[in-house]
C-alpha cells in the first residue's frame, strides 16, 4: 500500500510557527513528512529539523521524501514524548519551534492490516503505532477485566454504553477469543440501542478508546509539552493539533497554566513566585477551513493551539 497522508492545517501551522531561516525545529509526529517538508523548504541549510515517529513505514517514506534535505534533517524512531532525551542525543540544547500533530495518520487508518479502522471487517485486532510493540488491541480486548474495559471505554472513548460493551466483550470471549475488528464491531452494534446509533458509527468511540490505551496516547502528554517549552528560545513557538476532546483538554490546561502568572489571593502579597512562561498566540483554537474540509473530512475534529515562549 502506498503511503499517503494529508497534513492537517498545513499552512496554518507553518504560519503559526513564525519560522526563522536558520532556526532549529522539532516535528514530534513525522508521519508522511508533510509538515516537515514545509519547514525544510522555509529554513536555510544552516537550519535544522529533527523529527520522531514510532512507525517504521512512516520513517522510511518520510526519509526518502525529504532526502534532498538530509544535511538539515534527522529522523529518529522514538515516541515524541521522549523529546528531551532525543534532543540531548543530538546535542540540541535549544529550539526555535516545535509541532505535534496528535492524530492517527490516514495511512494507518486506511491500511487494513493495521487494525485501526472499524470499517475493515476482517482485519486482525492490532492498532499498534509501533508495529514491533508486543502489546496490541487483541491484548486489551481479550485480557482486560470487565471493570478495566468499562473504564477505558468511558474515560478514553467517552462511550455512554461502556458498561454494555465491556460486559458483552467478556461474555463473547468466554466462548472464543475476539480476533478481528469485525467481531468487535458486532459487539458494539449489539451493545448500543438502535435509537442511539444515529450518533455516528456505533464502534467509533470504542476503537478510539482501545487505540489510546494500546499506544498510551494520553500518558505523559502534559510532561512533554512542558519539556518542549523548557527548550524553546524566547520567541520560539509550539503548535499542537489535537483530534479529540481528551487530548485538547490536556493541551489547553497546560497552555493556560504556562501562560498564567501568580495564583495567590490578590488581597495578599505573592508568595508563589509563579510567572508567565508563554503567551497564547491564539486564544481560541484554530480549525480547518471549509476548503480543507472539502478535501479532507478527517480534519473536521482538528484543533490547532499555538503558544510563544516569552
């Protein structure tokens, strides 16, 4: 399958980063290299971009795509949450900007063998962003206790029928293991009353929740945002694209905290010493244009937030 991925809000991200020709930048979610390519086109040979991704196929494709910039570009197979150690390994002490596109790539969704999509009926349950990881969706569905399943479906999928789905998963696997995406979809369909099925595909929230659990998508997000800000130069910017409310809530909370000063009772002198570290470039999240949505419907849920280091 050919690697294809449409970078969401590409122009808005590049404009928001306010690129410096000789700057140093970090793309934490390399994917097909769309955002990286635009950054490399804007900076000079004296600039530098390093990027991370867990997907071997993404790294291979993007490295080839960006080969003409090999002297200014370095791809590292790693989770973007390891930003601090990756930067140190490359002797990068400060950066001028960073971008995180937290969505699953179109290639991963469309590649039936990866098991991300509830539309691919006979695909083995997988959902690993890192294909060499030993932990997959199969393990979550077939080994988690009912209470654990209910929690992740409710917390990560915001699924109102999490209890029904968890119970039916456990009952089904008593007979035989649940191996395919189609089998999981059938369980979701029978667990949700018909009158509620008009609110999107009945398996959508369940697949999101299990994918988040398999890849630990929310774990450490707060920490890495702060790690990146720590290494930003004054005037440097961080742009983050989120695709669901759980991610966006974390990003919004961290950005608000970093852009806020003293938390003390205003009636008394400050004792906390807290100062603003960044300013929010956009107070409200930027969303995809109508033109982009007509080309890429998957951008519908995307929200872009940008901050600048003071």
